[in-house]
């Protein structure tokens, strides 16, 4: 079973003291089933580059680069243009339901998950609701 880690799960796992539910959930997963998306990689880099310049920022960037190479080498899923119609339909259907999304990134992650028949591990299950993929909340609360 392929599981795509959403940005909030990756970010949580990067913390010095991560949420215990997320750590426990992660420790019980088969590492071979865990993937990330190019979308989440971009979101993580944006957050890191927004930090003030200094040693902490450089350390976090180095740690992130190491995590990408050590844990996710060959396990990064890209957004393909063929996923765009699915994403656009999802976004417009959410708007019609009165549940618009703030940005396109979650729809793109959903499109990747849908194309790969993958589960999404996320804290924000409501953002992916009605998207036709299995969702799991490692934080343990919805």
C-alpha cells in the first residue's frame, strides 16, 4: 500500500520533539510504502527559506536535504499534467459545496494520490475530503 506523506506530517517528523502519535504511527509503517510529492518538497523549502538567515536556517536546510536523500531517494512522486483535469474538477466541486480550498497544492497532492491509488497521511483530512482517496490522520484527531 502506497502512502503519501502530506507536508504537515513531514514537517512534524522533522521537529526535535514530534507529536507522539505521529512518531508512533510512522514507526509502525513499512518504509518501502512511504512516499512524498514534489509539491510537499516545494512547500517545505518555502517554509525553510522564509526563516531568518543564520545557522539555524542552514542546519534545517542541510537536515532537509539529508532527509530527502536518505529516506525518500527514488520515492518522490511528481505532478503530471494528466492529473490537472482531476484536480480542477475536485477544486470546482469543493467550491460548489461551499468548501473551497485556499490553494492548489492540496489538490495537486490529491491528484498524485488518485493517480497512484495511494493513501494520504495528513493532519488536514478535511482539505482532502470528497477526493476519492483513503485518508489517515497520524496525529490521531480529526
